[in-house]
């Protein structure tokens, strides 16, 4: 008979000061222990990459001056080819997921069949920084996880300078399964460094990572364990789906939710189905702890350490699978905050691409041709599309408004035809893939907003330029995403899911 | 206990037999439609239907032209058929024989048989009903003829049946994939015929209503939009295409090759000033109803009416086994056509009704998917499969007694008309049967030819090299050549005698041109067709008079 287990409320306790970690060696925080430094984003460019960039920066203008038309034709032809290939690959990935729902099949019976006594110890890492206003919600969400309390090892990773969140935590009573760890000051400050610190103290065989504003499905840990068991020994990571609980707050949150529906409900499951490398989403990743340590955990210098880790796992022969379990987050509702967040993501994608392309032949050998091409499309191609989109849209606009004679000369017939088809069909497909994402996620009210996604893509291009600028100036700077902009249910005098203010 | 072998095998055998029905139907479909195509090919019937050559020429001009490219697809007819012809049209024999289009239509007929089976099976729950629907489709002589031609009908029926089939499945199982497939086939239908626009509109409304009743307003809006997001791309892209090519998203409604312009020409040819169906709804309905009857024959019509009455009876008693809305959406093309006839955008003429000519009778075929679905409903009656069997046998017997392909006869009626109306020229419809093609075949000796694309029959029959033609599809070159013909064209071909009364843009632009009078010699003038040749070369005087009518 399944052993019932209770939730935390009656045995909450104050944050024990002695549970705050102190004085761990800084080397443990930056990840990639024992790995060559060229696999870290600490150095943005290697020597040959710098030389390549230098030659490109000099050579391209020179060619443009000397052979303007020929150079532009070559650039456009290359752009059209890349765009077309990326579109076709993403089409195949999306349709595969839409048609076959390739997530690891987990039934209610599978979950019910789990014996609580035999469940392994599960570490849950909760990196928080200046999250005082959402911390009660986070504790509540973790407390609601359907997992035996004595098998949970929850680590709240608190930055040393974050007095504000520490104060908020001090006002809460936490169950014994919670441990608050103070991450000592150090550079680069950010989530991956905190996670590495938490990992160094993890006791579980498996670990999960959640962001401060997350609300995971209660059965997610169990589903993850079943996925590990079904996936076999080579599965090192299970990625749950992410969505937003505030899609209707404003247009930006609608777009953001629509985008996530397509990404987590179609693109990532499609990559999983194709056996391709998966750039992990930043939260709700579940790992085998031994593998995570073996591959060097998170790169503290990479601002999308999740995507980088997903690729590194694949290079080492490990696989990531997707489960049909959702973690709800808060969609960024402020435009400026969104641009900051997105510029960090794009900067991280660029870092990830540069890191893994330091030795392309080795990457090809380790990933195989399919994995290599998939990486180019999903990481490199994504950056490229943000770069190319506004340029091609602008050219189209200029052509239909003023019909300059110079423009047709840049498009030889094959380039023109392929480019036109790719431009029209590609954009329509990407719009429609968001419609499909909304259908898959049963977000029917968002279908109409899928048709306005091109405006959202323009915002991404703005974020791209900010990312490039910042990559040069502050490559490891972590743009903090502000949470709590969405009005949360009042948490205060009333007990909400096991959370109670100390003053209540 | 030992069970006798026959007792154990019988249920399984029946199961096996029913699973053989679809493969059997597909074998029959391939055999019958390929046979029909071979018959048309051997008897040179593939391109005799009015617009067949025009469809072939549009596709051919994409690859064979002074200015080749997709812009040659134009803005009048929707492009799917022409795009599908492209893999074949480059071959001279496939082009000239019409096989380039006939192959597409024939393959579409295979798809029609497949989806007729599936749709009827979904509606009736019986594979036998599916088989019967497939047989009824394959025993329709009009469809069998049209599927040998480079015309849109076969393709329309295939994609309309496909969209209805997936819509019915979506209603039953609520699988998103079926909704997407319904939208995809709707998209193909709407990229093939304007009647398809009515179909996708109706289907989008059907999806919205069904989803709304199941999941509220948000589901209705979202799922209706999801269907329209795919199927609706056809009209959307068509508007953009028209805008990009000719500066107006609605160019297809008003250009010289539009349906309305074609109607004006047809009326001019026939010498009638008013359509009997114009702004007369009962007459429009009567003409369309008779066209449907001509296309379907009495057995199908009777069976479809019986199926409709059965469905109505079940609906009144609130005992309908299936949601009828997806099936009823197939009525939209018919309703659209009745409105078009009423509004004068198009017309159907039948030999038995004024003006006693034949025009667009084939439009009756656009409700064939609806009728097949209605007939399949009979399978739900007591002894339903037996009734369906009788319907099929009656239809086959009717066909065996002497197939009556009204669509095929349409051309014969019009040929007789042309032969009797030698004085009413200035139009393109009758010209190919005169001496023009023969003259050009014998006397064309190279050089660019300024000619309206409307004379595609003449171009086709004369075997003129398309790369030497300057026509509307060449756009800038065409405009420049009309301004200054002697610089660009060695030959000028005009049809008609009175400018303004004809759609021939060459005649309208150059009929009294001093340049033509000065630089060109009239080398052929017969039955409204005039051919000029540039004066800068020696020309045998004997040829100048042309050929008398």
C-alpha cells in the first residue's frame, strides 16, 4: 500500500542560521571542474576565432568596396541558403512533434505504481536573487510537490549580498527538507554559479532546478524519475515544459506565452524525437547528479548556462528527453525588462555557439552530422534569423515602396526564387507553428496573437543588437530578470498552500 | 472444446474482406481513370474542352517564354493546377497532347476515390458505404471525362473530399492533426477554384460553431482561427500576389481575363444582351440544379435526395448519428455558384434552356462530394447496404446503357454553334476552327509576334514558338511593344473587327495605328482574324490575301 505523506505546514521552522553555507572554495562555483578552459565562455573568443573575426571585419568591407555587387550577391545567397535550411529543419522538427507527441509517455498508472519507500533522494535547487516578493510562492510550489518529504533535499541558494530575500525568508517557517544556503560573494555572480555551489552540497541522486517564480506540476519529480527509468542509462537530463501563468496580462505576455507554447510543446519535443541536441530551458531541468558532476555542471561564465549544458551533455554522449509536465512561470510583462532578459538569452546563445565551435571538427566528431547540423540550426540559426529578419523585411518594404533599380540586381533568379519562397513560406510557417503550439497547449485565446508574432520578432532583433553590444562590453554580465510584476494572489494573513507569514 | 474450422474463420474472413475494399477500390480507380485518360489521349479529346488549352498555356509560359517565371501564372485563375503541371509541362509532347494536365487530373481522381471511400466510411460507419461511394464516383462519366483534361474539376473534387473527410474525423475525435489536415486540403481547394473560398469559409464557420459548443467562446474562436490560419492563406496570398503583380489586391475581379470579362465575351459571342439568370434567383437555382442533374444523372440525384431526407428526418428527431455540419459545408461551392450566376459573375448555359448553348455545365460537378456524402447516409437505413448496392448497380447499368457525358457534349454544342455563326467574329472562341492556325503553320517564318494571350487556342493550334510571343504576361515588354510595335514585333495578330467590343488588347490598341498601316502588311484577314507582317522584308504577294472564309 502506498504510504501517505503529508505536506510541510505544521513543522515549518525559521531559517536556521547555521544552515547557511560559508566558505566553500571558489573553484567549485564556476563549474566545469576538470574540463579544459576552452569549453567555458570565460574567454569569449579563442585566438583563431579572434583572427577569423578580425579578417572578416577587414575583409568584408574591402570586398564590399572593391566588388560591391558580387559581394552583396554572395552574402544574400548565403543568407537565403541558411534561412531556407533552418526553416526546413525547424519545419521537420515541429511537424514531427505535432504529429506524434514524442514526449516520454507517462500514465497515471505509472505514477501510482511508484513506491514512496523506494524513491531516491531528490535534490531541488532553488537559486534566488532579489526575489523577496515571490519567495513565498516558490516555497509553496515546492511544498506542493508530490514527493515524500524525507526524500527531498531542497536547497534555497541565496546570494550573500541579497539581504532583502534573506529577510523575506526569515519571515517564513520552512520544513526540514528546506535548507537555505548562502552563496559566498564572487565573480561572475549569477544563477549558474549559485547552482554549482548548491550542487557541491547536493545529497540527492537526482536533482531538479527551479526558478524563483516557478510553479511546477506537483507530480513533476515522479514523472521525471519514470522518464529516467524508461529512457535508459544514457538519459542524463529530463526537461519539463515551461509555460506562463499570466498570458493575459498584456500583449507582451501573450506573445511570450505563444512563443513558449511553440518552443516547449513542439520544438523541444521534436528535437527529442529526432535524437538531436536540446538547448535546455533555464528551469525545470532534472539531472542525474553523478552525470551532471561528471560533465562539469553549469558554466558560470555562460549567461545561458542551460543551453550550453544541454549541448555539452549531448557531446559527451548523454541524452535529454522531454516529459509532458508543465512548470508555470511569470511571463515578463515589462518591455524593457523583457529586452534585458531576451538580450541575455541571445548573448548566451552566442556564447554557447562560440564555445562549441572552437573546434568544429571535434564538435562534428562528437555530435555526428545530424547533431552538428541541428546545433547549427537551433543555436546558430536562431541568432542568424534575429539578425537577418529585419534586414530582409526592410529590403522587401523598400522594394514595394520605392522600387529601386539596384535591388533586383542583387538577386539572381535562383536566389530570388528560393529567397522569396523561403521568405514567404518561412515566415508563414513560423507564424503557423505558433498557432500549432497554442493548439497543443490548449491556449485557444492566443491563436489570434500568433498572427502578430512578426512584431515580437522585431523586438527580438532589438534584443539581439543589445546582446552583441553587451557581449563585447560585458560578456559575463547577468541581466537580472525582474519577477513579481504580475499581481500574485495575496499571500499574507491567509494561509496559502502551506505558507504562512510569521506574523500571522 | 473443438470449434469447427469454418466457424472460427468466418468472422475473421469477413473482416479481411472488408479491409480489402479500399485496396480494391484503388485498383479500380487506377484502372478506370487511366483507361479514360488513354481513351482521351488516343482520340485527341484531352484538350477539346474550352479552357483546357488556356490552362496548359499558362503552365507552359512559366518555363517557355521571353520572360519566364512564376509571374506567368497570372492573376485570373488560381494557380494550383498550373503549379502541379510544371513537372510535366516542359516536355513538348506532354504539353501539346494535354497529358501534362491530364496526368494531374487523373492522379487527383485517384485521390478522389480514396477520400470518397474514407468520407463515406466516416459518415456511415460502413466500409461498404465507402466502397459504394467510390464506385459511384468512378461511374460518373462526366468526372471520368473531366479527369482526363487539364481542367480544375478533378483536383477540386479530390481536395474538397479530403478536407471534408478530415473535418468529419476532427468532429469525431477532436484530434488537432485532423483539423490541420482539413485546413491543408482546404488550402489546396482554395488555391484551385474560387468556389473553394466558399468552402473554406463554410468550414471555418463549422469548426468555430462545433468548438464553441464543446468548449465555449475561446475554443470556438481559437479553433476556427486555427483552421482559417491555414486554409485562409489561399485568399490572403492571392490578394498579395495580385497586389504585387498588378498593384491591386482585387485585380483578379476586374482584369481582362476575369470571370466577368469572360462572361461579357461569351454573351457577345452568343449574341445575347441579358442573361436569363441575372438577378433572378429562381432561374439561377434552376440552371444550376439542371447542371447538377446533367453532371450526376438521375440515379445519383435520386439517391442523394433520399440521403438528404433521411438526414433531415434524423435531425428533426434529434437522432442524427453524425454531426451533419461538415457534410453540409460541402454545399457551399454550389451556393456560391448559384450566387455567381445570379449576380452575373458567371453563367451556366444548357442546351435545353435559353440561350440553348452549352457553357460551364461542368460546374454541376462541384457538389459531387456533397452528393456522395448524402448517398452514403443511406447506409444507416435498415438494409442500408443493400439499398446502396442497388444504387450502385443502377448507376452502373445507366452507364452501361450509354454514358452521357454532358461535359464532353458541351464542346460539340459549341462547335456546332461556331460553325453556324461565321459572321459573329471578333471573338476568340470560334477562331481556332477557322483557317488562322493553318495559315500561321504554313507561313510563319520566324520573328517576334505581338498577340494577346487570349488567343491561346490560336497559338496552340498554330504551334507558334512561345518564346517568340509578346503577350500580356510579358508586362513591360508587352506595353512597350503596343506603343512601338515595329521595333519589337515582326508579326501582329488581332482578333475581332470592332475595337471596344473585343477583349483583344492588340486590336484595341492598334486597330487604327498609323504605324501598323505604314510598317506592316496585312497578310491574312479572315473571319475576324487579322495577321500583319512587317514590311521590311520581301513578301510573296500571293500570300497577302489570305484565305477566304
